[in-house]
C-alpha cells in the first residue's frame, strides 16, 4: 500500500497533467486569457510543491545528490542527451578523466573539471544524459535541475543523431522554470496596509484584473505591484515566482567530423528557429574547441584586468564580470592607502574613478 507521501506526490503529478491538458485544449483569446492565466499560476504552484517534496526527500537519505561545491570564477554545465560526447568534451577542455563509452548513460553523477582560460578558472560539470521525455521536477531529473540552477552558463550538447530532441529538452527546461538567454522581467513590489492587492502600470482594466487574480493565486496579498512596462502573463509569473532562473546558454553540435555539408546546413536551419547559434566541434578530434572556449568566455561576460600598486610594485591580475566597478574588482580592501587611481593606456596615465566600469584588458595603477 503506497505511503501518504507517495500518494500525495502522485496526486500532485496527476493534477499537473490535468492542468497541462486543460491549457493545451483551451483556445487562447481575450475571453480565455483570465482563465489560462490562473491555470498557469496553479501549475507553477503545483510544480513548486512537487519540487519541494523531492528536496525534502533527498535531504533525508536520498541515494543520489548532484550538489558539487562551486569553485573558480564561474561554472558551466554540459547538458544534453546520452552518448553525445559530453564526457569526452569535458576531458578535452579540462584534462579531467571522466569515463567515456559508446553506450548510453556512461555518466552516473555530475563530474567536475576546471578549464583554465585567460587566467580564469572556469568550472565545468558533466551531467548524466537527459532524456527528452524525462521529468525535471522529481527523481534524477530534479537533481539535474538543481545543478542547472547552480550554474552560470548552460552548454547544450547534441550531435547528428540527437539534435532533433532540442525542442523537447528546451520545453522541459522551460516547464521547470529555466529561462535561457532572457532577462528577468522588471517588477516592483511594495507592502501596503490591509489585504488588498493592487497592480499598477500601463495596463488595460481587464489585464490589471487578470494580474490581480494571478497575484492572489500566488498568495500575494497586501501588496502594491508596479508594472513598469507591458508584460505577458508568462512574463508576470516569471517576475514573481521564486523558482524561476534566467541563465545564459550556448548550443554545441559535437562530432562535426561525421557531418556532410548538407547535414550541417540542415542542422543550422532547424536550430535557427530557437534563436541559438550552433557551435560545431569535434571533441574526439580536438576541433573547434578554441572557438568554444572564446564563446564560453564571452557568454559568461568575464573580463580580465590588471592592478599595479606603486607602493609595493606588485602586479595582480583579476577576473571579474562586465558591469562591475573597479572598486568592486580591486584586490585591495583598504582604499585609504591610495591617493589616486590611473588607467594606463599606450604608456599614458589617465586619472579615473573607483566607480569606473572596466571593459576588460585594462591596466590600473594605484598610487
């Protein structure tokens, strides 16, 4: 006889399938927008409950965990179907000895490795193969999802035999709250007295009504929510739900040495509809990896700058992210010891501010 927890989990999964079916079968137009919006909110809540149950179960004697301590300046996850060469790629990029084979599911756990590039330490994780129809909210799929959410960049790896599974895997990631190559929608939420929920912004009365009902469905009462610019219902949910993650991603097509020109063109044509530019490599033959490293660096928005202290004469190379100030990146915690900060370019000094945003490659002299 199934336990109460198992029965509860099965009930949630059944409810998820019912709501998904109702959303699919309900034509979307102005008259159904309100109803579908509420269904999506309920679906998001149920998926979160299912995920929370799995998290509690894993914390009490779960057999497998994919939590790996993050190290270095950034982390990337290699994710894709079985047997596409992720382990071989990890080995080539990091000199890690991850087991490889010509059969599916060689990798049983997350294998970490370190890529050294441009003085940066970029941690790479090789995850077990992800099946197109495999769930991501429970079981091993939830553990993979945990690793996805802890990464700075997702590297999707496919080959000629599996690239057609891309839409299914992208759909699974999207259903799990992973938003690839998108910015988080901007909302401002303020507390207010009482239990009334107010949604303000450039909205029609009907749209405001829908968003208020969705907010209440999510348990947001006694809030004033300001919408700076028009959002879809999905974007509104993305801005409010805590389990949403916005992650940069690149797409790698491995085993390019086995592709004909026509096959390569067919893959490019197929993938174009997903707003992803494929990077063709051969991990086995070590081809295309130089370009892949460059794209990884760019997608992570990493920068390398050099600090020179005139007091000690020591030079320090720092790896940071675009959008960080010199002050945030400085390896020196005591700024009072320096009177001036100079940007050194072509042998010339130009005094600058600690709030300057470096673009990478600059040298700063501290006096």
